C-alpha cells in the first residue's frame, strides 16, 4: 500500500560533513547545523581575525575596520547557508562566476555556427528517423508522449489506487535506466482533426464552392487559432539507458504498464524523429 506521506530520501553522496550537530548550552539550543557549515563559520571568523590584526586593514580607522567586519560577516552568513537542495551556497560560486559573462549565457544555434555549445547543453549526439536517441556519454534512449490519470478531482479511493500502482511500478524499474519526465505547455495538437477534415473534403458528394470556403474556414481556425494559440499541458517520458538491451527492457516495462492498467499511464505513444524535434524545440528555443 502506498504511503500517505512522501519525502526526498537522503542522498547517497552524503559525507561526514553533511551530518547535523545540535549546538546547545546555557539553557538555549539552536537548530541542528551541518558540520560543514560549522567549519565554514569557524574558518571564516579565524580568517577575519587574522585580516583585522595582521594585514593592512589593522592600520585603518576603527570605523573602516568595523565596516570590513560587518561586510565579512554578512558575506559569511550568505555563502554559509544551505540551499533547498542541501548544498552550501559557497559551492555554487564558481558556477556563478562562469555564468556572469554575457557570452556564457548565449548559445548561437545558426546552421553555420559551432554546435559544441549547444551539444554541451542538450547532450544529444544523434537521433535516427525512429526517434532512437544516442547521447554524448554513450547512453541510448527513446521518448514517449504519455497521458496520465492523476488529477486533483479524483476521489480518495482512486487516489489510493493510483499511488499504489505508481509505487508498484517504481519497485520494478531497472537501475541502469533513467526515467526523465518532461512537462511542457504547448499548443494543442489538432492533426487528427485536420485529417478528419481532409477526409470530409475528399468524401464530399457535392463539390460546391461555398462548402469549400466553409472547409477552408474550419481548417484555418483549427490550424492557426486552436492549434496555435490554445496551449495545454503535455507530458513526455524519456528513457535513458546504459545500453540497448536495458532500453528494450524498460520499453517492455512501460508497455506492460500501459496495457495492464490505466491508473499510472493511460496512453504512451513513441515519438519519431520529427515529434522528438518538436518536443526539443519547446525546451531549447525561445518564443518569438
């Protein structure tokens, strides 16, 4: 049976410095702090004492030394805090310095430009016509357009059944396969409606110009208005496996889940090359 409360499990990359220590004394008690935060504050205060007593700062006026102390403590408080991902903010400083220059935040994707910058972001080496993906790190994958059944409007019994089904699915997955869920907001797909409109056009018994104008109007509304301005939520599942055999097992698992029950995944459609490119465009291109 699924749990009623979920939490993010402890990372396997946890070290001794990530253990939390509760500081208490004199009738007061602070919330537990990680060892790395305590060591960071200790090293920062000792370094501040050395700067104020043994460097050129010591010969400055008292109010300048006071400003240095205030600035130093404020910087220590900012960089010594934990982020929501349980990481010391100081560790993100090198990435920030690399991201500050404007050329580092722009990727040119013209056909004649160097593709190395975009490849470093997307990580995709090649895609064949069937949608089979090869990444730069040697892994392979396949993408699916999926339709789920979760909603805030489901009854409690249905919610429990969905959670149980999802919990059972994740217990069966292979650790050599990464399941990447991508949620986007895209224009509604109207290709089936357009195809039905084309069949209606071909089966017209009376070839009247006014009927053709009516069909053209419906075609324009579907393609340019409904399919261009009405956005809806789309969800994709990308399987990223270490090798082809692991990818086949993951594909069989997803297919069996769809065929056995609609609680977790109602429908899963494998994406071809063009559909995969359309999905990637919504992620890596800028709306103009």
